[in-house]
C-alpha cells in the first residue's frame, strides 16, 4: 500500500512539473479498490473459422494438453479474440489461465518444458517455449485491487468475469476456449459487429484506472469504427473531464499510441476530436495546435504511407514547438529531424523544374545525403506530390567531387575557412546542375580566397 501511495505522489509531482505554464484542472484517481464485479451477462457461442483452426500448431496442441492434464483452464484472451472474430489472423496470441504462476512453473517443470523471460512472473505471466519453436505467454486471471492512474496492484483469481472486468474495451474483454467457445461478458461481439468502441462499464472509472486508455480508445476507434464521428457522447465527456491525467503518462507511451493514430484510418477526424477535447497541452503539443494544417496534410498525403512524425509536424507552426514536443515525447533523432524539416520547408515553392528544387534541397541541407533525401521524400508525401515523389526517388545526387583535403592542398588555411570554401564550391557545383569536375571547381579557389 505504501508503494502505491508513493507512486501516486510521484505521478502528481510529475504532472505538476510538466504543466507549470498550464491552467487546466488535472483529474487523478485516488488509490481505489476495483474488485467490484461490473454488471455483465455471459454470452457464449462457437467459433469455427479457418483463421481459428490455423492457430493449432503441434506446439499449441502440446500446451493445451498440459493444462488439460493438470485440470487448469486455458483460453485465448484479449486482442487475438477480437481479431479472430474479424476473420483476421492474430499477430500475437495471449493466453489466460486459472493456474497461478507457481502452479504453472510446477507443471512445466514436471513436463520438462523450458521457461524463459521470468520478469513477467510478478504480474502473473509465465513465458514458455515448446519444441524450441514457439513461445507462449500465459497469464493468471487477475483483479486490479488498487490503481493509481497508470499501474495497478493485482491479486490472482479463478473468476473469468472478474478478469474481464479489468480490461479496457468491450471487444478486448472476451475469451476464447481452445474448443472454439467464445466467452463474452460485456457484449464485445455485438459492439464489434456494429463497429462500436465502448469501454467496459463506466468510461470514467476505466479511464481513471489507466489514463493511457484515452489514447488506446482513439487508436482502436481508428481501427474499428466505420463512421469518423460515431463517438458516444458519454465517452467524449469522460475523456474531456479526465484529459489532464495524460500528464502522468510517459512521453514514450504517448508517442507509441500517437504513431498509430496520426497515420491510421480517420486520423484527421480523430486528431481534431482529440484537440477539441483539450488533450494537447498534456501531450507536449501547443495549447492551440495547427489542426487545419494537419487535416490538409492528412488529406493530401496519408495514402502515400508517410512516417508518423511527418504528419505530426502538421500540428506545429514553428521549430520551437517541435523541440518542445520532442522534449515531451522523446522522439528518435531521425523523427525529430524529419519533423523539423517538414516545418521549415513545407512552404517550398516548386517552380517549373520541381525535380531541380528537390535536388537543390539535398545539396543545401546539412546531413548525409541519403538521410536528407529521405526527409525530402517525406516532405513530398506531406504535400501529396505523388508524381514528383516517384521521379525524385529514382534520382541519386552525384558525389561532390571536392574533399577538404583537396581544399587544403590548394592553399586554404586549416579551420573555418576550409568549411566556408567547401560551401562556396558546393554552391557553384549546384549552379552547374552538378556537372562540374574537381578540376573545374578548384579553378575557382583563388578567386574565392579573397571573398573568404
């Protein structure tokens, strides 16, 4: 209990530091017992599809036999069930069981099954590798006893509905038996069929248990919903009233979700909704994001497979805003440089020779040519220049024929003057459409010495 209280105080302190210049009210959940059974009625059905049958490798059959032998229930859980109901092949299989971690370790040791990565044991997860071919993560049914807005203290249970209670969205709260029986306590299958994205029970309670669920809601909305504005009013109100809780979520986790949102289905509508709900300041974005520019960029270039940082830059007006966002989200260096490049060059005039404009951008931009070229291709995606994108991608900048050593050999003193001379020669090379040889370029050195 003491550790949980300490964690809550840390989150509140972190939020206060981040929002020194912000005035919106923060909403943090207290350490709240969550053991109560939420209203739900079990609905079952049988699933028998090619995608489901394809899961049964010899390794999964072996896993199922072990749990059956020792009289423990084993079911597929969460996202894999959702995907199977959508006739998709799951990328990952997560399993839930009535066996505790100690009981799982005992039966795996008896059966001579190798266990790996024991770090998840304190959360109830044991990972096993069967036939040295396939890994399986199996997690004991759990109850969130105490929550602090991101993490939870759990205890184990054998009650499948109590575990279902602790999950975020209805279609993520289902289980699937290995005999094909679907166990649905909160109408997840119906919501999935109707393309409805709903929290399990009260949206306010689910959000205050873990504020990252706000972003997960929007990510899944992009994946599931057909109509871009089909949010339920109560859900949006819950998000608006609790948006401040995002200040306690790490930037890395926020960026992990936002990467999928900005380039995903309905990305323009979803981001506009998020900004309207007042989420921007808690995510490192300016209080008045450049929403209209983002919407234009999404409409022009989302079909060209842009990087997430490319479209995210549409929400920013200046490079200072980009640096502020980076401080919060901890972007990679390439993501930061891409975002900065977009902000600085999105108003570039592509004249009668647009390829030459792109080539000159490569020449004038600091950095390795291949990296700079990638940033320009992202700029073209941002601007929706599909025709120009293919032409530019096929072009390679010739190697600049002059080295620093050649400049020194021509009598330019060491230091800043070498860099300045290389810059001037590179401009002359650019004006020649990248055709001048090293000898032709070096013939300009004497004239340029006086200029330097």
